[in-house]
C-alpha cells in the first residue's frame, strides 16, 4: 500500500495543474515512438525522415484495434494519394494553374467522400487528398525526381505506421465495449423506469435528459471502428438496441387501469435487474412478462424487440448468422450528410483555386506551402461540428510549432556537425508535445504544434536555407489555419446550428420520400433504425448549438412530433396495402400521403388530410390514434416541419 501513495499523490498534483495523467502516458508513448521513427528513417537513408514522425502522431490511438485500423487506413490513403499526386505533378508539366486545378479537384472529391463515409474509412479518404497535395506541391521544387519523392513519401509513412504500432502495442489496451454496454444498460433501465412511472403515477425521469443520454451514446458508438468480429457484433446490436430504446422513450404505455399496476411492477423489476444484475439476460423473464401484459400494441412490440436485442448481444458471434458479414446491415442505418459533403468539397475547391491564382500571379516561392497547409486544414477539419472554432485553437498550436522550428533551426542546429545530431536536437522540442496534449487548455492545438514543427524542419546536413526563406515558409504554413478559418466562415459556413438545421431538413426529406414511396420500397426495420439515429443526431447538434436551432422546442417535443409523423406514414402505408379498405378510405389515405410528401410546403394541409383519413378509418384506436397524433403535431408545430421554419 505505501508504494501506491506517491503515484496517487503525483496524479493528484498533475490533476490540480490541469494535466490528465492517462492522456499524458499515451502522449509520452506516442512522442517516444515519433522520435524513434525520426531517427530510424534518418538511419536508413530516407530523404524526409520527419514524415515518419508525423505519421506516428497522425495515426496514434489509445487502443490496439483502433491503432491498427487507423494505421492501415493511413497506408492505403497514402498509397492512393501518392500515386495521384505523382500523376498530377507529371501532367501539370510545371504549370501552377494546371497543378492547382487538378489538385483542387482531387482534394475536393476526397473531402466530400470523407464527409460521407464513417469511421477510419473517412480518415483514409481525407488522407488520400492531402497526401496527393504533399507530393504534388512539394514536388514542384524536385523537378526530375518526382518518382523518388513519391517512393520516399510512401516509405516514410510505412515506417512511421510500423514504429507507431510496435511502440503503441506495448502500452495500449485492447478495445473494450464495456463503457458503451454499461451506458446502454443504464439508459434502458431508466427508460423502463420511465414507463413504470407513467403507469403507476410515480415521478418519472426527465425525457429530455434520457434523450440527451441516448444522443451521447449514439455519438460515441457511431465513429468507432470495431477491431474484431466480437466488437463488430456488440456495436451492431447496441445500435439496434439504442434505436428501440429511443422509440420506447417516446412511447406512451396503454391506458388500461387494470394493467397499470402489474405492468408497472414488471417493468420496474426488469429495470432493477438491468442495473444490478450480473448479466443483461437476467432481465429477460421480467421483460417477457411485461410484454405479455402489454398485449398487442406498440409497447409490447418494442419490449419484444428489446428482449431480442439483449439475447443477440450476449450470443456468440458464430451463433448469429446475419452477423458473419460484418456490418452489411449497418450501412443502411447510417446517416450520410450529402449536403455537408457537397459543401465541404465545393468549399475546398473554391479556396484552393483562389490561393492557387495568388500563387501563380505572384510566383511566391512559399506558395506551395500555403496551399498545402490550407488543404490539410480544410479537408481534415471539415468533418468537425464547428471547424471555424477549432481553427483558432489549431492556429495557436501551429504558431507555437513554427516558433519552435525557428528556434531549433537557428539556435540549436548551428552546433550540429551531421544529420544525426540535427535529428537529436529536434527531440527536446518534440518532448514538449506530451505535456501540451495532456493539459486541458492546450490539448486542442497540441498535435498541430508537433506536426508543423516537423513539417518545417528537414534534418539534412548542411542546412542551406536562409533566414528570410525560413520566415517565408513559416508565414505560409501558419497562414493555412487563417485561410481555412475564412473558408469555414465565408464559403458554405458551417457550425452546430447549421448542421442541426441540415439534419432536420434531411429528416423531413426522408419523411416526404417515405410518403411518396410504394409500400414495397420501404424496409421498415432499416428505416426505423436510420430515423432513430438521425433523431438523436438532431438532439445532439441542437444541444451543442445551445438549443438555438429549430423553433425553440425542447428535445422531447421535437422528437415526439417527428416520430409521430413517421409512424403515421408507416400506418398509412400499411392501410393502403390492406385489401379490406373501401374506396373512400383509399382516397383519404392517398390524399394524406400526397400531402405528407409535400409536408415542408404546407404542414397544416398535411395535418388536416391526416385527420380526414383518421375519421374515414372508423373507430379502431390502433389505426386512428397514430394518424391523430401526427395531425396534432403538424398543426401545433408547423415551423418545425416547414421548409421556411
């Protein structure tokens, strides 16, 4: 016990000073790996050894599976980007205009693709874009040696990824699903308590708070790249469980006083077992009892889905045949931001063409570095919720890295007698990085400090650069975040509020498309999962925006209204398939679906058409209540559904 006190005391001191101890360990391990990659690359004769160190920082991940997958995607992206960069460089034949146009087009396509694809596939696409930029722009000064530059680029990345994996593997942990699984268990337990409280009259948990927790869980699950089939299995089923849980949060229990007490008790028991039981399956008998008590309505169907998901989560991968093809069914539920992707691609194309024109007209020697820095910033950070805000932090980190590079170049390197000594003199400057990464105030721009420091220095003896050239290079590189900031602010400006509006528009468009589609075209399971994901994404974006998006409605009101319309559309599609409906009922259903396909133009008309369709269906509440709820939502909150709202 006494031996643990100093470590604990040291951790407390670091915490008081603002450092995260676990992050500091990870950053120290990463920086050591970067320094080793730098020295090894120099020792084996690679021309740009600093690129190996940059690769270590760029691919670093805290868990083994993530480290391997990110490094693999980096290699693939680098390979394709390097090949394209060489083609651009050869085709441009020294023309800045031609090089800029071809490069801007390629980087724009990669950036748009990176905003559509999820996980580390996105990283690979973005990297293919700016790897081409590195080869093409830096190759301007290496006329006649383009192929050597491309090979050097690939080998330095390969070495950096290998060293990063080798060193990172020693101290990193295996990927664990327990945090996400625990969060899902607690969320489901509290959702069952919500249903129990609604039945028994007890004080229910806050629906807004439950939706907020569900949105956070969805955000943590969505970008993860599973490392093994087991992790893929767990993540897949957790996403489906989350969709059912979200729907359950927004579902009211049946109004049958005879069932309230026993159903509420069964739900409460299931919630207690979920919270405190050794395994999820402990709650299955109580869930099954609650499902049988709930009858045949929506609550019973949701409890059945949840019980099935719990059983699938705890089943071995080999026993679930559908999961042997990794994530095939998940592709259907993913939210793809087509609007944001198009804007990101057009933004980077416009900005790079403008800067390329400036470079061509002025023939500024550092113009290639200006384009390189800006292309990296506009591509990599285009996937962030508020990229303009992060540019201010990144800019500070890059300025610090640029100053450190000047200090190393003009204060440390003059005493070096060979390239190895130059590389060794870079190490003290790099060892500042872990402390920047671990501190809460400097973390956002810490990696950029190291990346710019390495980008601006090439340990080749003797150094031939002049002081004036070094200042020009520094100004060109640190201008990248500034021009990227202007791009994010002025060309298809984006932030949390605008992203929330985009997600809301996509939800409304999907509702309209579902109303217009034939029943055979709708895969209800995939549609429900994707719709739930977008609903949670909207909740999360509005939270980040300070809830300024939309008409100021709370999360519960917004989610209930949107889900009610979705349920009504599926109800109408089901009624349209039924042969027993009369001619008048079919006409009312067709009119309601037609109005819903244009709900953004006239939500009140869609609401009235739903009320008419509900009246024509007769007195079966299971058929009419979903239509009436949706009609009320459309009439009460027209701004939420309006294209002008």
